[in-house]
């Protein structure tokens, strides 16, 4: 078995990472050429279904889609409710949620 020097292993790792980066850039370029009609249809669907954007937190109820039911949801919204989840202290509920109360 051939033993490579640590510097050679490092450069091989860097080369592999550069190949992965190039593949990701190429994939993004190919996907950005997707037809505008499809993108606009997706935007309309997202707007109609009121889907959220990128999901950064999964545990706080107001950061998930309304179709995701929780067993503890009825007990979350009273004025003196403690925040059960750490992400609730980092992100406030959306404006629509705050105005509804």
C-alpha cells in the first residue's frame, strides 16, 4: 500500500473540494436557466398556499407550515405561556400572528 505524505493528502483534499465546488456552481448555473414560466407558476403557488420561506427552525409552531399539527398547540398561545422551544426566543412570530391577538 502506498503511503502519501500529509501535504499530498491535504492537496488531494483541496482538489476534491474544488471539484465539488465546481459541480455545485455548474448545477446552479443549469438550474438558473429554468424557464421563467415555471418559476412564476411556482411563485404563484407559494403565494396561494402561503408557504413559508427557508425553514431555519422546526420546533416553534409559527415557524412551520399550518398543516403541521402539534399535540401541545392549544396550550402555546395564552398570554403567560412560557416559550417551550429555544428558537422562539430567537425569532418573533410573524406580523400577521402578532396582529391577530
